[in-house]
C-alpha cells in the first residue's frame, strides 16, 4: 500500500441518514467546545509555546474522520460505562471554566467525546478511535512546575551543543548557562526554542507519522518511535543554530522579528525530514534482514 492510498479518503458516508442521530449531540458538544476554542485562540494558542495546538486539533479531527468508516463497520455495543465518565467530564468542565483551569477544560471535552462514543457505539468503536483520543492529549498544557523542572536541563543541553558546533565552525561564540554570546549579540535560549512543549510537539509529529504509515515491521515501528526523541533534540539544536546565525549575520531585529517565526517552520520541516530519512534507513535495514533470512532459508 502506497502513501497515496494510506492518505486517501475513507469512503462515502451517508450523512443524511446519520444526521438525525448525531446532529443534536454535535450541537451540544459545540456549545461546550466553542467557548474553550475562543479562549485557546485568544490565549494559549496565541503564544509560541502553545502554537502547535491548532495543528494537533486538526490532525486529531482528521484521524477521527479517517477512522469513522471502520467505526461504522464494527458491531455497535453501547455501554452504560459512558454515563459516569460523562458526568465526571461535565463536572470537570464546569470546574475548569469557573476556575480558569485550561487543562481541565481540554481534558473534560475529550472525556465527553469518549463518553458519547461509548454510549452510542461501545468499546469496539473506542478501540478503533483510541489513537486520535491519545493524540489529543498533546493539547493539554502541563503544570508549570513540571515544565520548569524538565525544561532547564533541555535548554542547557541544546545551548551546549549549539555552542560547540558553532565554535567548531570558527564563529566567535561563548556560553553562560542558557545565554549564548556571539559577536556583540547575546541570545537567551527560551522555552519556546528548546523547551518541553517543543519536544512534545515533535513527539506528536512522529507518532502521527507512525500511525499514518503503519509499518508492518515491529522492529521498524519500535526503532522509529525510540529515535523520535533524539530526532526532536536534533531539530531543536538546528533551530537554535539558525536563529543564532540569523542574529549574527543579519542583526538582532531580524533574529527577533519575522525570521524568528520562520525558524519555527525550520524546526518542523527539519524534524519531518529527519523522520523520513531515519525511516528510509530503517526500511533498508529491515529489507536487508529479510533478504538474509530468505537466503538462509534457501541454503
């Protein structure tokens, strides 16, 4: 199966027949979703640290739509297990909205969606849609203390590697903690450039890629899943190097202006290229092992 087939439309769905069943549910869900989306787009998603949110949401929705024909094919076995989850999720939503706890709002909406699926289609349908719901967990902001505890070592590591690479290339660079001094410029490696949220976003990108391509080789899937972490770190280093070079050669205004946002695109494009490259290398290894196995069986 080639990539075009894997990314193709999942087939026709008779929405006119299913509309009376699902439209009231969709309307109720939208009443909960729209205020949260407004808060996200005007708040967290407007910051660089959480700018990946709309991408994760769009990819999750696409995955659910892609899997929906398969949901319709499995036997519908509605279960009352969805009622306690629905009640708990609605209580969490009320608490999140009233106390301005964004993570509660997002988790509650996911809980409502899971509960509705259980009530309408049962556990078989949830098994089909488990990955999109898991993927949406990357939308949930982590608590501040966790981010602070994990982000600093990552920023230190990215700063250390960036300094040594550029110094080896002959550039006048020095480092003090997470502050890089290159020429007359000082650059602070911020959370958005090398933080935990960036790493989690790239992890999500890698997991999405694995789910779409669906390799049949367990070795290839496991190896690529484990290598996503160093790939993400490498992409972060490349992003900081690009920003440092832009600032050194074009000035501080260029580094902090439009090109800073463009470096974010460099991050994701670099990560995607690295994932595809590593996956191609793993494919070569798998085929080589299979060829040796066949040759051994013939001998």
